[in-house]
C-alpha cells in the first residue's frame, strides 16, 4: 500500500534557520506531517524552543553558525541522509545604497547566498541528499520586484533564485528537485529587525505594508508552501520560484 503523497512520513529533513520565524514554523509543520528533522540555528535557547515544539521523538538539533566553515562541516558530518533541505536562514535590513560599504555587502552575501550554496555543495559531495529529494530555498519577493533601500538584500536573494534554476538542471538526472519560495512581508523577527528602517522613512515603510492586498503574511503561509514542495505532490516541479506574497506582485 503506497503512502499518500501529501504526507512526509518516512522522510528525514534538514531545516536551517529553525530558531524563529519561518524556519521555526516550517520545522513544526514538517513534524506535524510526519517528517523527522535535523534543525539548525545560531541561538541555542531559541533553537531549543523550536525543538521542544516538534511532534514526535526522533528529531535532532545542531546549534552553530553555518557561515563558519567548521560549523558547516560539523553539521554535514552529523547529518544522516536526508529527503529534503529547507534553507530558511537569512539576514535582512534596509540599507540605502549610499550607506553601503564592503562589510555590509559581504554580510548580505555571506548569509543569504554563500552559506546555502556551500551547505548544498557539501551535502551533495557527501552524498547526503537522497535520489528523489527536494531542496527548497526561501528567497524574497525583492528578488523579482524592487523596493527602495533593499538593493543589497535583493541582490543576495536574487542570486539564490538564479543559482537554483541552474542547479535544478544539474540535479535533474538524480531526480533531486530544486525550488525557491519568494515571500513578501511576513510577520517574523526578521521583519522587526528590518523595521529599524536604516534610513527609510516610517511613511515609506507603512506604504510598503499597505501594498499587500491580502495583508502581510504569517509564517504558516510560507510553511504550507514548503510542505507542498517537499512532498511527492510536487514531484514534477523543479527550477521554479514560487511567489507567495498576498497579492503584492499582482499590482
């Protein structure tokens, strides 16, 4: 008797950035769908809160900074073979280009682009992703639609979208699917950090929120899209950038 395609039962999945926001909700939702997890994050206390909220008892967690090569290598060494990888780790902040410097550019690139690319490389080199597996990268609506004072963030997320399309073709012979999800504004700690505005006026920030016809999103809105792309329901989908934005891009 075959397992229903909507279930994640029997699948072992790796979720980065699981200590809060979209990553936390995604991990909890995966566990509710029957998947077992290895979750990662930099904040041990917050990662522990996520771990305690997971359904089932076969999950693991690894606390580390994956922008550091030693931590990344230790995670890959600790990780058993997975059916899917979800990269939710990210860094966002409003930075008008006139305030950008090499350090700020490198911070965006290192966290939002280099880390997930290097993690996927190491997992593939170690044969840690199963044939028929699924890689899901959380990017941003800013990778396809411009928002003032977000060029650094948008550039790093847009690079990830471009990377995923070529990687999807490269991994197709192994039936490993690669897709992105591009959310608009979602109620997460990252949004709170962004509201520091970095030179953007409060009026501009409020205007951006009002551009979402269905209102700003919740972490579960993105988690449900992740579940779809991890499950066998989406077995014929790869190289896509799924926009989940409450109608933002429809205007």
